[in-house]
């Protein structure tokens, strides 16, 4: 018996009852792959068009989808997108001659499990499908266990559950504001608006942004945030600056923000924070996108400076008005001469370019004293005031 035969024989045992949906517009290819998978013990439904695939998924539960990318009418990426609207766990394996970079990026975004290149290696196909059906079963078992234990996070992993969680989060969304004070005299320079919600299955802002991303609802979320910040701005002292974080996706659609009437109304008081990571990820595009925001009258801040990314690319592109030192750089600065030297040179350079420097994440008086001495203009952190409903008076 050859190696392939023994593997196939094994597969029959452990893959029984696992159901695979196969999509390929060429009937011969579909038939060939179906036969291969059936021999390995899978139950296979083969279709030749995306519409038929979606109908099949509505009718019964599959453990894995294997789909060609290039097909007339709707293609494999569109199938993947449609599947993700309904089911976040169902693995999708894509078959392609040579994926373009753009297709690959889109597919990864949508949670494609793996690419299989043509010509298909039968052993690789069987092994990959076996693995992905196992992962699918595991994901479903995990979800069932979590909801059995009454954990709302279990609910949130299914599409419908996640939608419900997201809607509850949006309904309970509120903005916390954390004070940013002048190093010179402790007076209030402004506040950073921070996303909060009372939905237990999305316990921190990152989880809520993640959910919005998976549900294609980011614009809805960021529009809501801007509307809330604008509403609060009416109660804020007109002399305060209001800092707001921009999601990297917002950056790709900066025109939409620049035109948003909520934003336009408060733009001159706004400092838009762009995390250094986002600025670097989309090198080449950021400058022009930012200029639309600047024309609306707001200032630009680089957030999380020093958060593991070296280089000055973001500076050159953004010419920020404000630079926020990452809290990792700030932590224990009184005990770390290397951090002090680094901060000193950043501060000197920023001042030369007429940029304000914010030290964020300050938790102790020792840190605060050193940062003031190093020339930081503005201070933010739990020591000075925690994020709280608007507009709490700083504690320090
Ligand atoms: O990435 P960004 O700098 O926008 O992150 C701000 C986050 O940091 C907020 O969620 C806020 O609650 C948190 N934060 C603010 N001040 C402090 C602090 O002094 N210490 C710590 N650990 N976190 C802080
Ligand atoms: Mn920030």
C-alpha cells in the first residue's frame, strides 16, 4: 500500500460525516475534486456557481467550503464575503492559479482560511480540508460550550450573536473623557475622548472596533462617535482642545470625516490622533488624506509615538501639531536613563519644529516630575485623571 493509500484509509475513519461544499465553475474540476474528497471520507456537495453555493449553505450546515476564485458571475471572494455575513466560523479554502496581491489582501481580511494553488496537490487538499473541518467543529463546540455556561462572549462569536452584541454596544455607547493638562501649571489644556460601552460581551473599545470591522459597520460606529463628541463639545469650555482617536479605516476615508457636519462644527477645537502604526502601514497615502482634515481646521497628533515602530516616516508625512509619547516610553522613566535620553531628544526636535509633546499614561508622581523636567508640554494619565464621563475635574 502506498503512503497516499494509508493516509486516505485513515481519513475515512476520522472524517466521516464531515460535510464539504465544493464550488468550481468547471464541472469536470468540481467532479474530480469531489471524488477525491469523497474517497477521503468527506460528504461532498459540488456546485458550479456562487448562487448555488449560497443556497446550499442556507439549506444545511457545512464544515468547510472549498471554492475556486475566478468564476464567471460572482467570484470566490464574493462568496467568501457573503458567507462571512452569515457565519464567522465556517472555514473557506480558496483555489487559484496565482492570487493577485489585492485579492489576497481582501481574502485575508474576510477570513479566508488558506490558498490552494493550481494544480491542486491531492494530498495537500485532503490534509487541509481535514484540518479545517476539525477547526470548524472545534469553533462550534466552543461556541456551544460558552453559551451553555451562560457566557455572552459565546453568543458573540456567531454572526447573529455578534450583530446583537454590537447593536447593544452601540445603544449603550458613551464617551469617556480623560484630561490633558499643561505641564507648566496643571491647568486643563483639553480632554481625550475615549470610546466606552456597557455591553459585557464587548468589554473594551478594541473588542467593539473589532466587531464593527467584522460586521462592516465601522463607518456607522465612527459616525456615532463623532456625533457624540460633537454633542459633548457644546458643554465643554470653548478654550479646551478635544482629542479624538482616528481608526486606520477612517484614514482611508478622511474626506467623509472632513465633510461630516458634526465634525466641521467643532474642527477648530479638535486634535485628531493618528496612531503611529496606522500612519506607517499606509505609507504613501497618508499625507494627502490628512490634508483634507487639516483644511477643515483641525490639528493632527501622532499617537503612541515609540510603540515599537522606529523611524521618522510618520513625522515627515503628517507634520503633526502634537506628538504623544507612548505610555511604554513613559513607564518608569525616572528609573531608566535610556528612556530619559530618548525623550529628551524627541522633545528637543519637536520643539524645534514647533510641535507640542504630550506624555501619556503617567501613573506616578516620580514619572510626572521627570517628564516635566524633560520638557514635555502636556501631561495625561491616571495620576492626573482617569477617563470619566464629561467633564471631570483633574484629580491632580
Ligand atoms: O492608544 P491610546 O493612547 O488612545 O490609548 C488610550 C488608552 O489608554 C485609554 O483606553 C485609556 O483608558 C488608557 N490610559 C490612559 N491613561 C492611562 C494610564 O495612566 N495608565 C494606563 N495603564 N492606561 C491609561
Ligand atoms: Mn489616543
